[in-house]
């Protein structure tokens, strides 16, 4: 009799846990969170439009100069900000592509002449002419980020310079203490 009562009690707890867990009271809905997000102020929207226009114009100049050969539709801010890349040649080599091209390919934004050579292998990896599509190596990415830093406005500190500044100040502080 005790075993039956204990089993019924455990089954009741399990059922209560299932019912309470399935109630939507404790989980925020992703859809609700997206709907509740405040729209961007007009000043920010205007700056974003200006930035997009400037990047688009720069990307077109890079394409005209054959410094940027796209593999995806639309704006590639990363490739533009580093002075251009040949994304199609990068795909052909199998050595990797820039992060934005990689994302665009996976999001279905490939140009028609590129899309005809895209497929998936048995493990689900995207391939281009039977070569797995990868992001550039970390060394190549570091080179490109360094190159992008050269194009930054003179007044804007790059991440590398900003990170190096506190080290110099902390190293300089003990020296000042010794001199005083």
C-alpha cells in the first residue's frame, strides 16, 4: 500500500512540474521582445543612411578599380573598410573569405554566378566547387584589421592604440614615483 501511495505521490509531483513548466508565465517571448524594442531616433537613422550611402559609393569605386570583386549581393562593409578583397578568388582558393561574405553566403545572398557552385557536403558544411567555405585565417584577419586601422580618421583612436595606452600609463607611473 505504501509503495502505491509513494508512486502516486511521485507521479503527481511529476505531473505538477510538467504543468508548471509548460505555462508561459516564466518565459519571455522572443516575438514580444522584438515588438517592444524602441525604434531608433531619427538622428541615428539619418546617420545610418549617410553611412550606408558613403559605404555603397566607396564600394562602387573599389569595384570600378578592380579592388573589390564581390561574391554576395548588397553592401559588404568589411571588404569596403579594408580597401577591398577579391571574394571570388578567395572562394576559388579555398583559403577562406571575409566574415561578411561568409555570412552572406550562408544567408543565401550569393551572386547568381557564385550560387550555382554552392552546395552542402555530407556534414552540412557549405562548399564552393567542392571546397568547404571558411572564414579567413586569424593571421589574415589580423592583417585586414590592421589595414582597416590605417584608413581610420586621424582623430579616431584604433582599438589597438586604445588598448596600448593604459599599459604605457601604468608603466610610466612607477617611473615618475622613482624620480620624485
